[in-house]
């Protein structure tokens, strides 16, 4: 079945989501791209693609974009629930408003995205959900307290969804990248936290390119539907 079915990507306007949209498009898939910065997605000029301005906190907006794309290209067979922000900070000094935003986008945003496509995949007994967690969804790091909380949440939900959806032949793959070179640092508002993060990144020799994550995902997706890579863990070699 792989090769031409519609794929949906949240957070497709930069970083890993953009790389995944490009790689799946090159492989011949129509792509539904969702994020807030519409112009960034439109500038990619991917063939057979639809870009929609969607905030993943808005459940109805995701559902509407999926419905529109499915009317044009057929059912979504792959969702990348990727949109997320990293408001890293010293937990003792972090303003609670930053937790609210991060929790809403990184946890409820993922659920909202899954909700828009899950029942269709169950009916068709076919589909793949890629859930964006992080290496920080497997272990904790300094300044990552609430971020880790959101990513452990994604891990837990993914494990449970995998159990539930396996009876419907729907695959659930959790992504656990380490440091990837993207715009994710723009979410770090505290200068000291930013300086610490950058120093650590330098120490491990920098991050790796988002295209490597995208290539792994395409390979995972193209495996037969009865073969499931449950988790992709990819980090810079020197990252602890
Ligand atoms: P980027 O900042 O480059 O990309 C984040 C994407 O999420 C953007 O397209 C952004 O689009 C989108 N986004 C953020 N908030 C919303 C929202 N409310 N509604 C819709 N889209 C939203 O960073 P990455 O590519 O690195 O981040 C992608 C995911 O990867 C995140 O979940 C992040 O936590 C995770 N991750 C990143 C790692 C890294 O080192 N880079 C490591 C491990 C995990 P827009 O602003 O246009 O809405």
C-alpha cells in the first residue's frame, strides 16, 4: 500500500516536520502540512500537497484540514504528530504560563491530531501513527522538567495506543530523537538556560540533521504493515 497514500504532518513549517514532508513527498506521497506559519509551508512548493494554517490546540481546525485533504487525496494513511515547543527553563524560576503553553501543544496537540485520523485508520485496518516524543521522554535532563513531563506523556500514550491499535493492524511508532539541528531553541526564552543548552550541544559536537530522522521514518513506514518498528531512538553519537 505504501507509495501513494496521503500523509499528514503537524509542525511541517520547519525542522523535523518540514524534512518529513519533503522526504515523503519525494517518495510520491501527497502531503497535508499543518502549522501556524502558512507561508513557510507554501514556500516548500511540494507537489500534490495541501498546506493549512492550523494550531494543534484547535481540535476542530485539525479535523477540518484532514477532511479537506482526504476529499482531495483519499484517506490519511500516515500521521506525524510532531508539532511541539521546548520552553526549557530552571523549574524554580519558570513562569507557569510557559508550562500551560507547552503542555497544551505537546500533549493535547498530539491527542487532537491522533483523534482526527484514528477512527478512519481503524475502519480501514491500515495506517501508521508517528508520535513525536524525545530522548527527553525516556530520561530526564537539567532545565527540562516540564518538557520531559510532556514527552513522557507522549511515550505513555503511544505505548497504550500501540496496544489498543495493534488489533486493528494500525502501527504506532514513537520517535525519540536527541539533539537535532532545528529551530526548537527559539522556544527557550531564558538566556541562562539557552547558554547552558548551547554549551552542552557544543560539547557533544552539535546536533544532527533532521533529514536523518525523516529517512528513518520513511524506511519504517515502507516496511510491510505487519512489521512494526516500535521506537526510533536517534541521537548524536556523543550525546548521553
Ligand atoms: P521546530 O521549532 O523547527 O519545529 C516545530 C514545529 O512545530 C514548527 O513547524 C511549528 O510551526 C510547529 N508548532 C509549534 N507549535 C504549534 C502549534 N500550536 N500548532 C501547530 N504547529 C505548531 O523544532 P523541531 O523540528 O525540532 O520540533 C519538532 C518536534 O520535535 C517537537 O515536538 C520537539 O519537541 C521534538 N524534538 C526536537 C528535538 C530537537 O533537538 N530539535 C529533539 C527531540 C524532539 P509554527 O510555529 O509555524 O506553528
